[in-house]
């Protein structure tokens, strides 16, 4: 028969194991070190996974669309549970015959929190901002890197994303 001390030791180790499963050592933060705010070096820090994001700025977050920021902001498209691309802010899109030009048509009923309509200029601004060197948005290459001119802008060799154009108020 197990003693009270053995039972306490078992529950203590179980708690430590469960807490360990909820933690991870973060190494992919690039140049950012959130622990530096508290005077801690990255290699001395343990970050709890799933906590609050460092920012709600979608251009600067490191989380994906399933994180808090992804639930607050929308993109042109989203993936459904079967991993199929579906419209979100875009009402639809066309792809050129050679697959190199995507034309997006925005939903005309998409609005910001204050009721202002979303326009193609807003999307262009957001993507230009996300690739601004001063912002140091680490995920810009991941999410926007397939657009012609993004690499040049991120490298500081261009002022604008050459492959991004607003065609009219609701088309880019």
C-alpha cells in the first residue's frame, strides 16, 4: 500500500510534468527578445506558450491566423477546415493564365471597427507598412514574400512593392 508521502510525490511530479507540457523554449524569435524588457537574455528565458501576444499589430505578431491576432483581424482569404482557400475580405479573385498575377476584388461591405469602408488603398498601405524596414516585421517575408518586389523592399533596395497595385477603390 502506498504511503501518503508517495502519493504526494506522485502528484507533485505529475504537476511538474503537466506544467512542462505547457511550456516551450522559444528560439525562433529572430532579432526580438521579449525577455529583454525585463533584463533577461534569450538563452536564460523560458516562455509560456499560448500566453498573451506581445502586440496586437498584425504586421508585428509572430503568431499565425489561429492565434489571438488572427481572430481579431481578417485577411483577403482564409483557409477552411479542409485547408481550402476561401474568401474573407476579398469577395473573389482572378489568377492570370500564367499564374503570376492575382487580382483581388474586395467585399464592398467590409468595414473597419468605426464603420469606415475597407478599400484597396488600405490593403496596399498595410502591405507596404508590413515590409517597411523600420518596422522590422519578421513575418513579412513569410506571408508576403511571393509578391514581386517584397524581397527588394525588405532588403532596402526599393521604396515600394513593385508587384502591388491598386486598380480602383475595391480592386488590387
